[in-house]
C-alpha cells in the first residue's frame, strides 16, 4: 500500500517573514510556549510513515534556530540537522533536495514551516494518493467569487469561474529524482516558480490536487497567529 511507503519531509524555514513584521521571523514566534516551527515539525513527527524531517533555515538563522529549538529537539528525534537555505524559497528547496541521499523514486514532501497544522487526515489523504500520481499537492477549492483586477487602476477585468480554481497549500509530494532534476533545470533556465507544484507544471509533470484542510493556514499576518493560538487553546483538556 502506498500509505505504508516512507516519506522524507523538507520543512522550509528560511523566510524572513517581512509581511508579518516584528523582531524575528514568524516561524520562530511563540505559539503556546513553543516556536511555530516546533508545532510544524511535531505534526510530521507524529506520523509513523514520515521517516525523516529536514529543516532548511536561513544562512543567518542558525543561532536563532538553536536558541528556539534546542530545548525541544529531544522530543523530535527524526528531525535532521538543518541545512542552509538560499536567497529565495526555490533555492532553499533545491538545497534541501540536494542534501538528501535518496533513490530517484523515493517520496519527498515539501512544506512551509509557517503552516503548523497540516493535520493527520490531510497527511493520510496525500500518502494514500501516491498510487495515482508522482506529483501531489494539498489545495482548497475557492469558495468566494474571484475577480481579475487591473493592478494600476483597481478595475475589475473579469470574473473567473471559481469551480476551476483551487488555493494551493503545502505539503506538496514528489518523487525525489524528478523534482530535483526539475529544480536543476529551472536554475539553468532562470525560471522562478511560486511553489514546487508550479515548477512541476512548468516541467511537464501532471500534478494531482488532494483536498486540503481549512486549518492548514499559513501564518502570514498577526491575526493568523492569534487564530492558531485560539485553536490550540480549544484543544487543551
């Protein structure tokens, strides 16, 4: 069964969190007494088929990583030593993929550190879907009417058919060999993708959408962090 195949997860934690603001990147902010990224790592660590978790952190972030995570890493023995990321998310993912010594057909997942609640049911949907495609992403169907707008004048240009629109999330799952090769091709071509699924599309891979989870939010603004705190408080006994 594909559910039983092991998975190595790359957690991209190299961002600066400029949209969030504040004195430190959002992945290191406090969430119920632990940094945000701890909750992300812990969510993956709880799943028995995720055999290893590789964090990718900023070049100037090693001191902050150790300050925030060292007190908690004894709880997460499958978390590997972090590797240094690059100037862009795409370069950070490439460095994470390059650091893994895996067969070409081994499964890897790529996830944003600032999404602390991927959820067990979502992970199982992704793991089970691996027998259907070699490229998978979590996504939610658009629930609101979507407008395409002129960015200079803020005038609506058209209303898009939302039945065809999905909002991408992570994790995104791939075979290690093909996604690493596509990253290498993109580097050579100077192509910069918004996420790994769009890089896979650019490279000609068929990417299957797996229904995501509304709680799998990316902490981008202070209100997102407050919502995450509320959810964790609701789960306390």
